[in-house]
């Protein structure tokens, strides 16, 4: 008799649904549990792999009536800690599994280092997963959020995990409602409320986080729709405008970052600050001053809401053109070249090459104030700057 049981390689990967929130307390876990109950009533085989109720009575009440896979006990430094039991979930093989607190780091000695790695293992085995995270745990947003919130956020999830999601659901409430939940003791213990209101739960910080969560969800939905239309051979829907700032380690690049931020703000869109690292580039050791400038401009870009991207290529123009095509960039900001016209005629220009290849993009070239060197007239050429040109 022939065994028709599919091998692990033949198993279709599970679906991934992410509930994304701006901050703790917006109701991600509660929403997941409500949806889990609805799926169970529809006859879908769903279990709870792990849920963090944080002693919230309403959340604890929703766990009742759902199958819970017992947690795994792990001994660590003479203490028994509990982690999600991936092996038991795989043995149970449900259609769907609920996994809370995605950004969590597992106890040393666990099957995987991070909980999102546990989720990836479940997905690869054909188990669909619904999971939850806050936007500040996204790797590319982590630094900017940490500075705005004046707190260190150690747990991160790579952006590639978010891009794998089949669905991203933004769980959103108003800033005032969230702060009111905090005051009522529905998020943290009473003794922590005032400190939280003065720090992470400041109105300005929560407004920024809420905007980031909404933008991240919108971008994911737009990318998923575009990919579906591409696969189905359908005409692409009008895509939101996107802005790209082309960064270099040259002085004066902070002006480009500010211009990009203003354009993105007017368009209410996502924007990128892109730096191309060539094989012969070693600013860290060869030019510490340029490296410090580059890092500072990248920090400023993140604080202003940009996604900083470092590309590696032998040819700067090729890398920028490929990225712009991939991300459907509509507006591009370059810095004005420090090279002479004769040098540009002889060796070509990245801006000219970009204009020839990307005719549908709007390109803005921003004048850069050059540093005056001793004995050099103001505005004279500098050496060593590869781009922007």
C-alpha cells in the first residue's frame, strides 16, 4: 500500500495573522481571543499556544472555552519558568494556534531563542498562527521609538517577519481612551500608573506610535494587494506616493533629510533614507568623521519617521534604481554634486542616469552648503565624495 501522507517538505505553510498595536493595553490579546471564539464556533480547529492575560479579568474570562496547550516548564537559575511548548503544539497539529507577545525572548535552553522563531517553526509545519505585537518592537522602528519614549526597548522582531504576514490587523483606540484605561488600572499596577503617564504613555509619544502603527498596517495591506494583482495579472491599483532620500557621508546631508521629511509629511506617506555602501567604502576606519556624520544623519532620519536602508553594490546608481523600482518610489531627493561639469561629462552622473532610467519619478536636487577649507574659495570642489551627484 502506498503511503500518501505528505512529507514535511510537501506541507503547505500555515497562514500568519498579526494583530498590531501602538502600545500595551490597546486590546490586541482581547481581540485575538474574541476572534478565536468566533473561529471555534465556525468549526475551525484552534488552540491557544500561549496567552499573556496580565491579570486582566476580562481577558482571563475569554480564555475559558478554548483549548490551551500546556506550557513547557524550564529550569533556569534555580527558578522554574514557563514557555510555549512548540513540540506539543506540533504533535497536536491544530489548524490554527494563538501565540501572544511575539517579541518575547525565550528562556535560555528553549527550543528557539525568540518566540517569533517558534512561530516560524509552526508556520513551516503547516500550522496557521495568529499573534500580536506592538509597533515599537519592529526592528527598523526600534531606535526612533526608544528615543521618543525615553526608554530602552530590548525586544525586537525583524521586518521580514511582518512582510511574511497574510493579514495585519491594526488594533486601534484613541490616545485619551488608552490613557484612561491606564488610570483605571487596566494596563499596569496602580503604583506604576503615574510614571507611565509621564513617560511612555505621554500624549505626544502615543500619537506618534499610533501613526506608525496605522502607516505600517496600510503599507502592508498595499503591498499585499499589489502582489496579488501582480500574480493574477491584473492592472495595478494606484499606489501611494513614496519618498526616497539618497544619503552620503558628505557634510550638509541633514538638509536632504529635512527636505525628505517635509515632502513625506505633505504627501502623508512612507519615506526612506537610502545609503549605498560600495566595496571600497570603509568610513568606519578610513574616515571616522564621515562615519560619525553618516550615523548622525541616519539617527535624525529615524527620529523623523524614515526607514533607513543600507544597500551594498559596486555601482551606486544601479542600487538606487533597483531599490526605487522595487519600492515604487515616486519622489527622490538628491544632493547637488560637488564635481565639476567636466568631470560629470567624462564619468557620468548618478542623477542623470537615474533620470534616464526612472522617468516616472519626480527628482529634486537640493543645493548643499559646502565646507570651506583653508586657502580654498567658498564653494570650491571637494574630493572623495562619491555621491550624491
